[in-house]
C-alpha cells in the first residue's frame, strides 16, 4: 500500500551531482547489455538518469509532509505518539492540545509497536520494537520514562519479536517470538520485576498474545492460519494449560479478543455463523460463557467488517471502528448495557489508535483523510467535544488544492446472481483540465493480497494529480479484504490470474471514459502489488505504457522457496503449495519471470536488500530477464532497507526517480 514519501535532501542531491560519470559495465543483475550503474552510500541504481533540480524543487513540499499517530496515554495528561522529524519515525510525547512534541527515542532505525504500560502498572514507560536495515527481525526494548533509559528485552539475535501485551499491574509482559526455531511463533512471558523470561506456548504454528485477564492469571491467545482461519483460546499461566475455544462452523476468522471488565465474559471480532446463519463479515460480539447463552452480535446492523476495538481501563466504554466500503466509522458503546453514545462529527477518512485515557473520560484517535496526513484528536466522551492535539506539516502546501477521490465501480468478467460483478476503485481526478484533452492514468495496485486500498493521505498521489496532471485509480481487485470473506477468497491458489483479469476490466473501463487516455496508462504496486504490475504488463502488454514494481514477486515458486521460514506456510495458504506438482505447473504458467518476453514497455524495479518477505533475488531475476529481451529497465536497490523504504532520504530518492520515470515513459517528457 502507499507509504509517505518526503523531500530529497540537499546533501543527497549534492552526492548525486558530484558522483563520477557512471561506469558502462555489465550489472550484477544482468549478464547481457551494459548498464549505467551508480553506487552512492547504501543506494545502488542502474540506468536511472540524474534527477533534474527542477523536479527535486517541485517535489520538495510534497515530500516534506509528515503524520502523527497515537500509541496510548502515558498518564492522564500526556499522549505517546509516533512521528518523524529526521530520517525515521520515533516515539514522542505531547501533553496538551497543539502542544510541543517532545522526542523520546533517537535511533537510526525507525521504532514501531509502541505499547504503553497500563495506568495501574508498577512502573511507567513503554515497549517498542526495532529492527536493523528493514530486515524485520525486530527486538523489543523497554523505555523507562523516569530514567529515560532503554533496555533490550529479547535475545538480540536473528529472531522476530512483537505483539506485546502487558498485564494490568505491569508485572507480566507477553509477546510472540520465533527465537526457538526461526519458524514458529511461540508465546513468551517476561516477569518485568525479575527479568525472567519463559515460553508458555510452543505448540508450533503462528501464535499471538491478545489480553491478560484482570487478575493476570490467564492469557487470551490465538493461532493464526490464514486471514480466513484462526483459533482462539486461553492459557492458564500457572499450569501452562491451553484451552481452545469452540469455533462455530469449525472454521472462522477472528480479529481482536479482549476480556470484559469482569474478567469472565469476552469481546471479540469474528465471522462465525450467527444463529445458524453464515456471516460474510467480521462483526463485534460479546459472550459470557457463564450465562449459558450464545454470543450477542453488537454490530450486526452494520453490513461491514469491524476493523478494531478498544475497552477503557475503567470498564465503562468500548470503542470500535467499522470499515464501510473503505471508509472508517467510529462507534462508542456505554458498558455494560452496550448503548451507543453520541460522538462529534468526524471527517470522512481513516480512523486508528483508539486509546482511552486512564480515567476513561477521553478517547484519543488518529484521523487521516485523502487530503490531510494523520493527526491525533481527542474526544471528550461526556460532552462529545473534539480537540485537535497535533497538526502535521504538509510542506506549506494549500490543502484546499488537494484532490479527494470518488468511489467508482467497474464491471469485470464474471457474474454474481446473473449480473456482472463490479470491482470498487478510488478515482483521483486532477482538478485542472488535461492539456491534451485526456488525462494519462496510473493504476495503483495494493499489496497483500489480503489487504485493502483505502483513501488515506498520499503525497505521491497528490503530486501526480496536481503537478503532473495524472489521474490515479486505486482498485480493490478480488482477493482484497473489506468486502466479505467470499470476495476475499476469489483469487486463492489456482484462481490467481482472475485478479489480473480485474485489471484488464479496469483497462476496458478506462477506455470507455471520455476524459481518460487509454493509450497512456501506467501500473504501480508494491509486494503482491508488484506482482500485479508485472502480471498486467505480461497479460496486457499492448495496453500498458510503463510499470513500476516495488519489492514484487516475479515467480511464486522461487518466492516460496526463498522467503523466510516463518512466512512460508502462511503464504502457501494464499498462493498455493509449490510442492504440489499441479500447483507448481500453475506457477510456471502464470509467473511473470516465465513470461518476461511479453513485457514490451519500460519497467522500473525497486527493492530492499534485506527484505525477508520478498527476497531481493525476485527483483534481480526479473530485471535480468526483461533486459535480456532488449527492454529498458531502471533498477534501484538499497542495502539498508527491507520490504519498502522507511528512511526519509531513501524514500525521497525513490519517489523522485519514479516521477522522472513517469515523466519520461508515461508522459513522453524527456526534460
């Protein structure tokens, strides 16, 4: 999905300007024709021209945007938040509406997974995760607010650690880790007073900790098999006994799972059948086993997924977010009666965070819209008043000029109930009339594939629309989440190319729109979206002018062989098992690497060397294959990045190079 992309620094520009003339020699990725290769610090680029100073200047303000996201309350007065003021996102705190932001962590690598100690904890601070160069082998650290010191909590080795949960008194910390064998995610418990750490669940598979009981004696857990299949349960921490909960229908998806304030009942999100009826969406439920009654569906009147929920520490309110056709709606229920309370009107967009203050009287949320980056707002529950706590920069740009998308639906190749199936897409139409009579188009395809494109703020999209006059279409092809479990499963295994056919249908829709130029269409995507870019270019070569593939899969067989061990079984559920000869034959038929000879348009491939998900070899092999056909390929590799670009200077250069690529190969501008 999109990532914020910011300003190309003067230092980096100077480094490019003073770089010696590129050597004309064969690339490591290409044994064929010579390529222009440059190495600047951690950046390796091939065939990418020097970025014009005028382009850097116009990108400046778009790339100097930033957002702020709430992580929790440090006390009744101050919020913990994540934002970026230098190269990477770090932890900050703010203690008043529109107050000064104080930076707390200072690391070269971005920090993530901020988890604040509960208000009743024996010490104050928060846990955060940090990896090295985007390798995603995150270690957990404790930041103590009293001493401002940081302590490593995990093994510091090649293990993944995350999903932190802290008990009400702060005495126990649960998290998942691959440290035992590098493949399975086990659940570990750390005694925060003694520092003693022990595994409490090592059953094999992917397990996550969800919530401690109020008395700290039990832990809610879940085993994740796929986006369609999870198995929740409870661990008795004294005995280590795991009790799995029965799943209605035998198989279902589960979201959040929390103890009710009484410690007996639970709140959770699931698509289990309700009253014998199948449930297409994941709804919020309440279940008190002691009552002998079936679970109560609390969001059954909303025919959409519930994405997240949170319960106040005083047990008086529950907040949840519904995802309604890609737009988020906030709801707050008074407990225990589950009466919905009045809230202030919120902007149309995306909602995250959901952090109740320790006294339970306020709710902090992160708000993001298509025309404004993420910022923190606080709702006074008693008065339904909304206060803005942060105002993130947008590079001095006039946000009134930003383009808000419209939601469109286009017919695709198959039918539902005798009618053509329609695919949703967000359409960003430039405000200015196209100089040539029609807008060129960029189709932006999200990753996942079990993800959903939503109309969040993207400076890249705004630059394309406002500065280059390019229309941007962001589809949610079959296999996307947010539209029901039936839609989610339409692209699994052997049905993989059906999602590519949805892009073909979008190309047909573009050709039918009088304001869009079907002869100037580019495709852009990352991760699975990168595969979709390559697959679109091989299936519809005559209809694509140019493509940008970021950390994309080029062959499912080699991808599954080389992805990290802890991910392989999870991906086999979605893509298919390469060990099955029939599935292997499908991979050989549909993988872009084996169809590279069909790519007839310029291609830009970008990759992080430390990517544990889609290994960098996926990029190298498609670059070599397409160049072997005589097609031009730009290639960008960062040795200090992983699955995408999280450092500001790296992201800036990639965005500038992408805009130059569109100017030259989509718009025909050779300046």
